C-alpha cells in the first residue's frame, strides 16, 4: 500500500445506505471511533480525523496502542502491539500487516469468539502496522494504521 507512506495520514471510514429497503440491507459496514471525552458530533469527527478508528462488517478490534498514534521504538528495545478481538460468529483469522506485508497471521479454532493478538516489534521496523480480522462467516474488520517510528 504505497498510499500509506510516512507523512501521509489517510484514514478509513465506512457507511452503508440503501435506496431499496425491500431488497437491500443497510448498516452492513460500520466505523467505530474512539473519542476523547463525551461523545459529540465534534469529538466523533475529531477521532475520525486522528485515525482513532476501525471499519467493520462484524468483528471488533480493541488496540493496546491507539490507531492513528505513533509508537516509538528505541534501538535495542522491543515492544508489542496488542489487540483484543471479538466476533459473535466466531473468529477465523487475524492478520497483522506492516507496510503492506502480512507479518503475523493467526488462525483460530472453530467457535472461538474472543482472542488477544500480540505481535512483537523491534527497532528494525518503521512505517505502519494495521490489523485485519475475519470472522467465521467471512465478515472482516480493518483498522486504521498505527505508525511506527524508530529512535536511537
């Protein structure tokens, strides 16, 4: 994904609409936004602009490090990105993507509805990381990136 290069802050949004309520389904895609303070239109839009969100057709993804924020890795140290995952229909697979490449893929056994995905990062990595989560019915969630920077 060359579009997500350092310095570019493009974030996801979602929504669905139908003009044929008898034959179409609305609310298929949703955007979930973390807001600071009380939920208002302004705080929702601000959270969306800051990349504090994920888009989903079903699964839920709760990060240890907020989407849209930067995690700084120092030489000789490592940290982990962690995500709590939930899917009413059961989890099928979670993938941690870094700079457009899958670096961790975890398959879940049938019937598993919750899990914690943890992926270690070291100072050799910089750019961005994001997660995709697929449930047992094929519905998917996509997170905004978490930016990764290195420091001496």
